[in-house]
C-alpha cells in the first residue's frame, strides 16, 4: 500500500512539473516531436535577439522559430538552412519600402507560416518581393497575408514549392500594369498554388518556363491576368474563380495544359476582356468551365501549333459573352459538348474558312448545344436532325469593320437583321456542327458570387418604375 502511494505521488509531481514547464515556455506545442532545444521564441517585449535576422542566423538546421504578434521592422532576412518560421497571432513584418523582406536561398525544407508581410521595395530591376525563393526545394509558404508588396512571392530556379492559403495584394495605388505579380515563377519544377486569394495585382500567377504546376482553387479579382503561362509544360488549372480583371487564363506558347472546372466571369476591362486566350499551344484541354459575361469567351490562335498535337474544348458553358468563341483558320481544335448560350456573336472566325477545326466529336456523334438552334429531334436521340451552321452577314461586317459595333441593336441594325431573313445571302461559314445537341449538357455550374448590394439595387430600380406604372394606370382607368 505504501509503495502504491509513493508511485502515485511521483506520477502527480511529474505531471505538475511538465505542466509548469509548458507554461514558462510560452505554451509552445511542438508537433514534430523536436526537443525544446530546437525552439527559438521571439516577442516584442523581452527578447535576447536584436532582430529576427539574428535569430535566423543563430538557428541550426531543423530549428523552429516562433514569432509572437507585433510589428517587426526588418528586410533582407536571409534563410539558407532548413528552418521553420512560424508566426503566432499574425506578427507583421514591415520592410518600410526597402528591397526584399525574406529571401530563401539555396535551402531545403523551409516553412514560412502565419505572418502579415507588408511594404517591400518597388524596384523591377532588383525584383523586390515579400518572399523570394532562389535555388531552393521543399519550401512551404502558408497562411500569410501580403500587402503593399511589389511581388508577393517570387520562386526562381526552385523545386517543389507549395504556396497555399495566402491572401495576396500588390500595390493598390498603382495602375494595374505597373503593379507586381502576385506569384512570379521562373524555371521552377513542381509548383503548387492552392487556396490563395489575389487582389490588386498585375498577374495573380505569372509562370515562365515552369514545369509540372498545379494551380487550384484560387480566387482572383482586380488583376490584369488571372493565370499567365509562358513556355510552360504540364500545367493543371482547376476550380479557380476569376472576375473583374482584364483577362482570365492567358496560356501562351505552352504544352500539356488542362484547365477545368474554373469560373471566369465579367471580364470587361481594358477593351480586352478575354476569359481564355490560347496562342500557339499543344496538347491542351479546356473542360467544364463556366465562362460567362465576358467580352470574349475563348480566343484560339494557331492551336495546336505542332501538327499531330491536340486542342480539345469540351463541356464548357460559354454564355452571355459578346463573342463566345473566336478562332482562326490556322487552328485545328475539337470543340464539342459545350453549351453556347445567348452570346451576341457565338463564333468569330479570323480567316477565310473554318480550317481543320471540328465542331463535334465523330465517335460520340455529339456536337454542341446552341441556344439559337431551333430545329427538331424527330428520332429522340438528343441530336438535331439538321446540322447547325454558324453564318451571319451582319456579324461578318462587324468582324471586318469593328467600328460598326456601335450600331449594334440600333434601328438600322434591326432592319438589316430582318432583311437578311428574306433576302438570299450566302456569307462565309464560321462553324459547322453535324450533331447539334437539343438540350444543354449541364446546368450552369461554377462558383458565382452574388453581390447583395447589386441585387438590391437591381430590385429597387425594377420595382419602383413598375409600381409607378401600375399606380398611374389605375388613376387613368378611374
């Protein structure tokens, strides 16, 4: 009995001691089972380091540096070893407009998480950034906020870079073309850009010679381009939302691209407003995207660029744009199972003929759903009995003389619109779909964010005139 009491007392004292030691170390929880000797704890009140840079220099590979909430005026912090830099209660790293704030150089296994990083320098020539990653691997930039930085994150010549759950803003006061990119990637392999929010940047993600990248579930507003590719290979772009920008996906001179399940809407800035722009690409799949309310839905130029390569546009909803699909005679795409709905001009052809583009899939015997197709399906197979042919003399005139678009839906335009129905005119054919679909392939998908203020304004502007008309009508009837 006495031995049991002594054993219980020892266990109790041990638990008390462990609890007390946790309290005096700032309640730090070490998830990776490292000993307390591998932890450096920094706060703004009592600190044996004069700066975060000094703590980084003093740290050994494998150490974790915890930084308590507060404002730290520092820049040119160099990480060249395997360490984790973790913010507690969102500490602010303020560069005061000087150069790059954190540089990760020739390091591996680095984590930067939980900071607000603000006020980098603004120089193109020195590539001033919030975080710059040079010749490094296995780097994780997570759950940070960037504000008033020229480039937020700049990976260069690096491998296996994870950029996740960050909020990124460049310099809102600058004109969009003068801002830096949110993420500016050069010669990087295995790049993961996931669950980030971008606003007031030039390009949310600019990628030059990037190989094997995954750009997934990001939100982009008030940018030049959402995703910009130059000479890239094996890129996946999925489930992202892009709005209120100049262009959405600008996929240039690249190959092995798959863009699917994205929502791109209301791009009308700068007179460009292209949701998807694809010049000279090979092996590209544009699938199941919602492309709504833009100036141009999809613009395809010389794609595929290499004979024998593929370009597939399938399963997209392309609706309420000024131009649904713009394509040139040198492209050879396969376009099928798309919902092409109520665009002012469904197809805009650059060149004299359709070229090698096919507007249906021969094996499936399925084409596209066209909202302006009005023929029947007598055999009930879901395919119209008469091929759909896109041709319109007025659209051809507006394509050739763009200044005529100012007269769109004017009285003169409506007269010509009715005249072409009774006068035999044979304009060029812009698209021929042998298997037009009777029903849409899917309901309107994607992630559409509704602005409650806009909805309420529209409701008020609708209900007030209607109420006034009804009131006046009743008075006149009496």
